C-alpha cells in the first residue's frame, strides 16, 4: 500500500513536468525469444533524450551471456546473435546494475516497451533483488493515437513493426534488430511524434502518459510477433 501511494505521488509530480524539460531513456532489448517466463535478455541498448533532443553521445550498449542456453531459431534469424558469440560475454548481473544507474530518474521509452520492461523487471528482480518500476512511454501507442486523431494517414494503422513505422515517418531503418541501433531508430520516431503532439498543444508529461503509458489493454489489437517482425 505504501508503495502504491509513493508511486501515485511520483506520478503526480512527474505529470506536471514539461516534455521539453524531461529526461527520457529510449531502450531496446534483444532476447532469446518472446516467452517472458522462459527466455532471457542477451543485449540492452539505450540512448538518452532531453525533451525532443537526442543525446547522441549518451548511450548504453551491452551484450550478455544469458542464463538459458536454449535460443529460439526464429530469434537467432532476427538478431543474428548466436549462442557461441555470447560465451565470452559477461553475466547479466553487473550489466543490470550499470543499466539501472544509466536509466535512473528517466522515463523509459520504447517500441512495444511493455515487453522490454517485463523482461528487465524479471531479470533485475531475480539477479539483484531490486524492483524496477519506471514510468514508461510506448512510441507505438503514440503513433496509433495520432492515426485515430487524423494527424497521420489512416492507411498507417496497419503498421506495427519498428521498421514500417520508421519508414512511414521518413526515418531510415537500417541495422535493425541490433539493440542500440533499434533504440536510436526509436528515439528518432519518438522525436518526430513529439513534434506532432506539440502541434496539438500537448506539452506536459501527464498528457503524454495518458496517451502512451502501456498496459495490457493497450495491446489488445496488436500481435506481438507482428510488432517484433517474427
């Protein structure tokens, strides 16, 4: 109960902030598969933003040796990272500590971010016994909201993958399924979407969270495999 009230108080404070003055960290993970109970993180990529400004030099990228040795074939085909490549990588525990330090006090942004956060939460809790509970914003939800508002063309509604959304917004989508590259593409998408929101006089974080804070219902019409191009 105390945790709930603390979170509510934090949300009230952060909701009053102006988007342009807010610290964001755009995150992407690469995984052994999409099963949130059995699969593991093999790479974390992140880049920081202040408002609409991408901080090109402020990045985080680590590959790790996962606890599971079972990689799903479709995942290897997507990110092209093989088990043998990860054998000499560090274990995830120290990397998670580095990531928490990097992401601290930032709103986490991502494409279908609920999946990334669910993996990060589980790995962080099991490895370092820390509750990772960031405020988060999903670029896919902003994109869909802008379509419903008539700001983006209705034919864009079929776009769910990071690649298709980037292309539809005139953003070059290259080196996909590399955690850092995907985080940078997502940051560019977020940057462009924030300009659209500004045109609609949406300037504070509370309004942004109302549009783009992910929950289970937000994804009810979006196929997870389609969004991740599997």
